[in-house]
């Protein structure tokens, strides 16, 4: 049996070699980088696009050499359709059509990132025909590509190229202030939104996941101790009305009639500021405005119904603390009294017999 | 002579039944929210069909309870004030003395237990616990339901206070009912396995002689005079 199989394979391999040699005479070597630069190394080199634009086709060999791919990739590794020189002129409607024609080159090596991209909102937009939706090169650049997260600030700048409003809001935040100082602890866009498979942040499901995103850092005791920030923020949220509701909405997987407040509804989405700073949206003076967003007609007393992530104590929410303390003694006192009455009653009955 | 004596009116029996159903419903939907972390609570909420529906049921039951409480107190006041009924549920000096007498009896200092009128001190304690606790539950429940309106008049901190009070008072009421009421109406040797009087309205003559001798004597006195059963009693 195995001998038969061997014979079969030997014939098959032999046929492949013979036909291969006849069908495709040895392919010429693809053009080298130097070959390409003979034309594309001239700063004045342009090509005419169908929309009339004379697009520069110049590639700065120095900046390519210093890019992450410098010394590792040849031009034809990405520009795979160029197999011989001179190559036939390429026809593109416009500059965007050219970018879109090339972005799939990246998946040859970066397949994992590519498949994640397919799950993201940007690809979904592209698929619907929105040509402006970003592909690989729009965020990463092309020939002069550096490491996407070096410096880390580069990430937020990249997103802000399109998301200008969000970028400006983020720039005002406590997180951006840390980022500007080179602090590695603070989140940039991709820490919450992810890099390639960014999901739509406006859905109910996303809204219900926000507390997890924030808690990822804000329950990290080592990290928060550096800044004197309480790590009780999640538990105090989850045990109060809003958080409890959000937890159930999430586990139920139903579409609730009305969303309940989560971190960002009070603290802001991108322009999250230091809670104790004067401009903070959640200090007493400003918090009511946030409450009124959902609780129409709330008066000035309303916002102090929220205990500000504090466990009740004599210092914070003393009335709540005292009410808790009262019941801690009152319930055992009453129940204990009743149990004693029952036991006495039974004991006396037993004695009577 | 009839072996049975009418102890509770139809209205009182309906009230008890309604409050029993509402209490169970409020307890179930309330504790599922109080102990939201516990697996049974999550299961209950899922079975009912989500937190929003649980809250809706809790509020609907709470509002119904409020209506019954107002009805109960109004009719009680009306009956007592127009002298259609004796204020038999009002706690008096006698109840306090009864408790001491009973305690002495329990501790074998004396051999004579207290003798009771229509309601003994334990029943009055439970009744007033229910009424006062119920009023607190109603007040704090409405504070939690309408925090925007309430904080126009009261400090904001009263809302979390109301939550603590509502939650703990509910637990207390539940424990009292589980331990005290269930013992007295089901597990005590006198009642075991089940004292049906609040559902049938009737008790035996023997029961009355033993548990409520003062009332029994009064009824018998009246019966001899008037040949009539008895006046209505509140509540």
C-alpha cells in the first residue's frame, strides 16, 4: 500500500517538474529598488491621474531606508504587480483610488491586523462605498512609515487627522495632559477604541461596556495609588442604582427603553478632566448640569443624592452612614427579641407538660 | 350554641389576603434588587423578564399597597371615631403590663399567664410594626420613585438615606414575618400546622376562651343581653 502511494507521488512530482519547466520559463528577477528609483527617485517625477491631477510619484529613498521596513522590504514586495521594467502605466481615477488599490498589499505579512480590520467600523464604511474610510496607509503612512506608537502621542494625533472634534476634546483632557508629558499610564484612543477592530461606540452594547473600559485602569490599585485616585469607583457605581441597572441591561442582552448613566455620562467622553479641578464637570458646582441631562427638572439639591463614589462615612454622607449603623443594631435587636420571646414561650410550654 | 365565633369580617379577610400577596410580591421583587449579586436574584430577575419589569412590578405592587394602607387607616379611623367599633388595636397600659406579666410567667416567677382581650400585646406589636414600617416603606419608596420632586424640598442626601431605610426596613419586615408571624400562625404548638382563622374568619369557642378570654367574656355578656353576635371590630 505504502509502496503504491510512493509510486504515485513520484509520478506526480515528476510530472509537475516536467510540465513546470515547459509551461513557465524561469521568471526574470523582479526589478530591484535601485531599478525603481531610476524613475521614482527623481523629486520632480509625476504621473497623470484620470482626474487630471499630476501626482508626485517620487519616493524619498532616505526616508524609506529609515522607515520600519527600510532594509527589510523591496519595492516589489508591496507593489507586487510590477514584475518587469518598464512597467505599463497604471490607470487610476484619482489619488484615493490608488490608495485603495494598494491597501491589501499589507495583509501579505500583517494578516492578523488585516482580519481585525475587517471586523471594524472603518472597513464596514469602506464596504458601503465610503471611499474616505481609512485603510492601512491612512493611519500608518506608506514609504516613511514609523512605529505606530512611537512616540505614543502619535496614536492620538493619527486619529485626530480625521476625528478633529474628538481630537480637540481629548486634547483638553487629563489623559492628554499626561500623554503630552510622556506619561505611559494614560490611555490614548486605541486603549478604549482598539486599533484595528474598532467597534461602533454609539451602540447600546458599547455604552454598557464603558464601565469595563474605565475600570481596566481605574481599579488597578498600583496604578491609581500614583495619582491618589480611589479604586472604589467601580464597586460604588455598580452597587448604586445606575450601575446596578447597567449590569442587568448588559446580562439581559435586551434593548432597554432608556439607557442608564455610565462613567462617561457624568465624567465626559473624551474631555475627561481631573475631578477636583475647577473646570471639572462633576464637581458639585457643575454636576447638576450633568444630572439634568437625564433627570429633567432636577433642582439644586438633586445632585447630592449621588454620593460621589464614596462609601458612606461620618465625613461623606453622614446621614446615610448613620441610617446604616442604626439598622445594623436595630434589626438584630428586634429579631433577637422576637426569637427570645418565641423560645421563652416554647420553654414554658415544655415546663408545663 | 354555635361552636364557632366570627372573629374577622369579610373586609379584614380580604385585606389580609391582599397584603399577603402584595407582601410576597414586594419581597420577591425587592430582595432581588437588594441582593442583586446573588445567583438566585439574577435568576429571579431573568425569569421575570429583566430589571425594568421587576421594578415595574415592584412599583405597581407598592402603589397598590399604598392604596390599601390609606383605605385601611381611613376606614379604621372612621369606625373608631363614629363608635361603630372599639379601638381594639390601640396599644394601652394594659399591654405593657401584660408583657411584664407574661415575662414573669415565662420565667416561672408567677404561675399565671396574662389574659388578653381581642388582641394580645404580641399581635399589637406586629400590627403596629406593620403599620409604622409600612408607612416608612411607603414614604421612602415614593422618595426613591420621585427623587427629582423630593429633592425640591429635601436635601439630596435623603435619597440614599431613603434607599438604606427602604432596603433595611424591608429586610426587617421580612424577618419579622418569617420568624414571628410564621411561628405564631403556623409553627407554634397552639396553631400548628396552620391557623386558618384569618381566611375563614371563624375561630372555635375553645380558642377564644383560651387566647382571648377577656373578649370572649365581653361577647358572651353582650350575647346574653342582646342575643346578638358582636360589634364589628377594627381593624
